[in-house]
C-alpha cells in the first residue's frame, strides 16, 4: 500500500467519525450518506452486542450513548460482534449514566456473554470419572476453567440479578436485594448459560485458572467463605460445565 493511499484512508476514516470535520470530502452528498450508513451500522452492532443495557435504558437513550461511543472509539476489527470491548468503561465515565450505577456492570456481563459465545470449544470434566477417583488423587488434580467460562464478582451491586432477566427479555423481579453478587457464564456445548456465583465460587475458579491443585482451590474457596460446602460448590461448577481436565492429568490418574 502506498503512503498516499494509506494517508487518504486514515483521513477518510477520521472524517467518518468526526461530525464537525470539514474538508472537500465532507461537502459531497455521497459522503454524508456513507457516514450515516457507517455510524448506523456501528450503533446497530453495539445495540446487538449489549441487549441488556439497551433494554434497561430504552432504544433512544442507548443509541444516543452509542453514537457518542462510536465517535470516540470507532471499530478496529471487521467482526462487528467483537465491537464494544471498552463500552462498559465508557459507561462508567458517561455523565448521563451517572444516576445508573449498575449500567456499566450490566454491560460487562453482556461482554462476557460475547467472550463465552466466541471462545474455543472443549470437553467439560466428566463428573462420573471424577467421582471414582480416590480422595488423594482427587486433591492432587489440576482442573482448568473451560475456555468459554467467564466469571465476575460485583462487590456492591446486584448486577447479576439485574442483568439476567434483561438478558432473557423478561421484567426484573421487584424483590432484588441490593447487595454485591457474582455471575458465572459458561458454554460447555452450544448455548451460553449463566448462573449466580458467590465469593467462594469465584475464589475456586480463580485458583483453578491459576493452575492450583484441586485441594488448593478448595482451600481458596474456604478462605473466601469458611461455611461453604466444597462438594456442593464443585457439583454446581461441574453441572454448569465450567471446568475441564488436562488430558495429561487425566491419563495419569485414570
């Protein structure tokens, strides 16, 4: 690509996303049509990628916010499904969202859904195989998080309780408890699923992701919540398909 062509393309793109820019190009009617089409396409992509946010604030509010985001951070990837990685951060600092402190957290979970949806496939741990292991071998096992497993804790707000019904397209429950909580998203087979996650579960997954032994991950969960039932916690994570077992580890213990 020649320097002249590269320079033209850079200028052209900057003009597309700056409504106040003026040049010979911007005076042409066709350019205005093209700019509107590109902007609309970017906003449509954000609305599709963050449906829970859009449902909470309404179409007009969302599209106005999305237009501000697009002008500040235009896409750099032709895959529009991957557009909006920083949208939650944008909402955190977006003045009109100041009265909606949960909105950025909801956007983060919408983005984790995209990450789970597009992650690599893998076979979840066979719980029946795991159950037949003797305790000493079970504790020495290194379970890994599934490539599509995503989780996050929110210390102060019930983000999961707000996000989950809106993601499913149903009305929020009236009895939401306004306290911190976490979320677990997984895709062991075809569709992304989600469940609430407590501090112990998050600590367990953090440890597994760091390569800890199963006994060490259980210890981390107990440190986070001394009253947790490790067997019940592990059963919930296995049923969600949140964990995989390294082949080498499984072969060595089977």
